[in-house]
């Protein structure tokens, strides 16, 4: 591999940290470009001394982005936000940020550019603001760096995930588990470690340039099945009740005024739509990665929500 150093934007995030670990295991030098360097310091222990460095970077500043990329043969864009707040807007971070990274990577003569997107980012007719920004980000990446590789994961799970931890927290404290609508929309959860491995794998394979990979786990669930799985894992017997999507959207709208909204209007909308890889689309298997089942990983971090806590030896059947 001619790639020796990789710059990763958003390396302090949930997916970004997994990518950093995967790259470090391959012996690559990793530069993490982030807005807040204090959030990335802990991930430096994933590599040898000096192998992983952190640089403060502002996506709104072209010189800052160029400085973060300088000296790297490959760039990975994993920068993203789950909700909008202040100057952190979908269009600013996802679209304008992707454009700045692609243009700087091209100008620096970077060999490979990998962009982390999401399943559904090809839905150009969507009115969802989050999805629209993901579509715009992919367009910006390809326009600025035509040979870029795009990875579109489904809902990503792992110790710090949003979906399973949030459901378990609700199931442990509320009298019932609420779902958006009937909970019949489908999802294909993919393990965060597998997503990190996929990012490292495409860098090792030049033939993956100009390719879109849709990353889904080994099983497709409905959201109702996901809720039932969480209840079984934490050993709790509570009803699963559907709440009409319009009511949840109203709740999500008002929740957006909170410092950290538990649910947004855009997220409610996404929970009513399928989030699965397209049949025939290249995915983990095309990269030689066997997807990890949620049932194999959930016990390692949802055990703290069991009755009696993490150290309750009576695991659910």
C-alpha cells in the first residue's frame, strides 16, 4: 500500500473513532481533524506513541482544511451532526464541509478520498432536511473528487450508539416502549467495528475507487423487532406501543429547542422509512468482511440496563 498517512475528519465521533482504530491496526499514521481536540485525545491510545495525532480544524476555513490534509495520501470524511444547533447546520457541515474537503484533497494530490454517508442518501426526492444534506454532500464529494469512494451504512450500533442505548434507557424507566407509527419500517443495523474495517479495507483496494458501498448487518429487522430484542436483552417485560407519526413529529419539533434533543422532527421522519441495503449493492461481503450480528454485541453494553444492573449474573434467556 502506498498510503502511509490518513487524515480523518470527524475522527472523534462514534463512527470516526472506529475508523481510527481500524487504520491504526493496519499500521497507518492517522491525523484526526476535529473542531474540538479535547474530544479526540482519548482515541490516541488506539495506536503506538505518535501514530495518532490530533489537529484542530474548522471546516468553514479552506486554509484550515488544507493544513489538515497536507502530507496525507488519503482522506476520510466522517464529519457529521445528528441535529442542527447554532452555526452547526446540515448544509454547513455536511454539504459545504464535504465540498471543502474534496476540493482540498484534489488540490493536494491525495490518492484516495472516502466519504461516510448513509443508506438513503440517493433519495433525491426526499423533503427531509437531513437526507437532503446527505444527498448534497455526496454530490459535492463526487464533483470535487470524482474517484471518491462512498460508504453508506445503515443504522450503526456499538457501545456508544444512539438507537439501542436510547431504547434500553426508555425500556428501563418507562411503563412502555414507544414506537413511531406501527414500527413496521425495516432497518439493517451494522456494527461500528465493521464500518471501521470497511473504511480501512477500501483504502487497501485501489479498485474500490468510484464505488458506492451500502453497509448493512447480517439481518433485517422491523423497528418493533428491534424494541423486542432490546427488552429481551435487558430482561424486561413491557408493552411496545405505536404512537402516530404526526404526534411524534410534533414532539420532535419542540424537542429541538432542548440543548440536546432526544428526538428531532427529521429523525421521526426517518423512523417511518426502510433503512436497508439495496439488493445487489456491494457491501461488507464485497470487502471480505463478515457482518457482526447485533445479538453478539448487545450483551456487552446493554447489560447495565438489566434489573439489578450490570453485575446481575442472571442474564436474560
